[in-house]
């Protein structure tokens, strides 16, 4: 019997063809719904490999009953949906998709920053709703980006790629990270400061940290109060790093001026969520890495990682 591989979303045939020639492959086919938990558990019990998304919980319960499982290839650089400790105990290799999505995610982060500060979405809505009747000097006046200060929270490779873009806009770039990055300081001219200094000094606070026990709930009412009231908050990392109720209040009170969000505490966020009713919020449906080329590269990397592990080789990008 061929080893069984379960893929939790419909992926293009060309991407999965190399797996299908060697293994028994099944995909969740519905594009408008994610695979229900009971089906995922049932498939995992038979699978040698799973190709998963962030929205699939690969927890102890799933891993304990997955007797044949050798590898979980997560279609994301983040792996906060996976219990790494339980996977290690069970000898299951976890892989992610770093590097291939770095530049694309940095592009989107910058797009979000620009859209929020220059009110691009509001302006588009304004013109399409037929509101553009005359020109006035302060029509949809936004906030400048150039020569301002960006504070990056989480200086991994995506943080560095965003810093490089910021430097092209003549911005000063501060960063806060678990560990200092001397090479980035030297090559990019970024400056390490405390988290409180990021909050106090930045015109743009940009969150690009992974979600873990240290970063969960890092932004509460206090943190927003410490920010400039002209500041714009950008989150392209994980919703749970931020207390969303505190963010909403900060925006309503005017503690900060705006927010660009690609991620939310609960995804998909409901359309009547109060954050989405604010003009100073630009919201995106978690599309940081979503360019056609990059998503294809991510999927291909997942397939290669599965092939490697099932052949007994080391995968390209195992999570350590
Ligand atoms: C994922 C992401 O592609 O890589 C990550 O960690 O957040 C995105 O790039 C997306 O969430 C699909 O799993």
C-alpha cells in the first residue's frame, strides 16, 4: 500500500502531480470552507504526511492518534498552529516555508503602511461613490511616510526586508527584537531600542514578530497609550499579538491615528466587527505572502519537504 498524504486545501494539480505519482494523495476540495476538525483527525490517523495551513490545528490530540505520521508541511513561515513539543515527542518532522515569502510579505507590509497613511482605500471609495465633486486643499490629506520614524517589532528576515524598503523612503528605522542584530544594524543602519522607546518614538509601529508565549498580547491599552497620537500601527504578523479591544479603544479615543491590519485575533474576521467600521483602519484578509509566484513557491517547497522526509532525507526547511 502506498503511503497516504492528506492536503487540507485544494492546491493546483501541477503542484501536487509529483506527489500523486508516488503516493496516495487526497485533498480537501471545498474552496469556501476549511476542512472540519473531525475529518482532519480522521485523515491524520491514516496519513504519513500532512500538508497543512495556519488554520489547521496540529495539536497533541491530532498527533497522538497519528500513528503513521512522519511529516507535517505547513504552508506558512509561522507555525503557531502546531504543537512542536508534541511533534518532537512523536518524532514527527515539522517544516515551514521561510525565505521564499520574505520579499512578498515585506511588499504587502509596505503597501498596508502606505495605504493607511495616505488613505488610499478611503480615497478609492470616495471617488467610486461619486463623492468627488470639487477639489479642496486638504481633500483626503494623509500622513507623510518619508523622513519619518519606523519602529519594527520583530526583526527577522521579513523585518529586515521592510527596513530596507523604509530606508529607500529616507525613514529612520528603530527595531526591537528578542536578540540584537549587529549585522542588520551595520548593513541597514537600523537602531536597536527598548520596546517602550519603539512605542514612544515611532511614527509607524510595524509588528512582524512570530506569535509565541512572549509576544502574545504584547500590545494592550498601555502600549497604545505610550504611542504618539499621530502614530500608525501596522500588524502583518499575528492578530493574537494585539489585544483587539484595546486597539479599537485606542483608535476611538485618538491615542493613535490609524491601523493597517493584515491579521486578526479571529480569522476570518466578521464583516460587522467594530474595527472594520473605522475609516482609519485598512484591513486585509491575511494576504501577506499572497502573490501568485510566492504562493506557488511555498506550495512547491511543502511538496519537496514531504518528498524528502518520506524518502528518509532531510527536508530543506525543517522547523528546529
Ligand atoms: C501564510 C503567514 O501563507 O507564512 C505565514 O506565517 O502568515 C502566511 O504567509 C498564510 O497564513 C497561509 O497559511
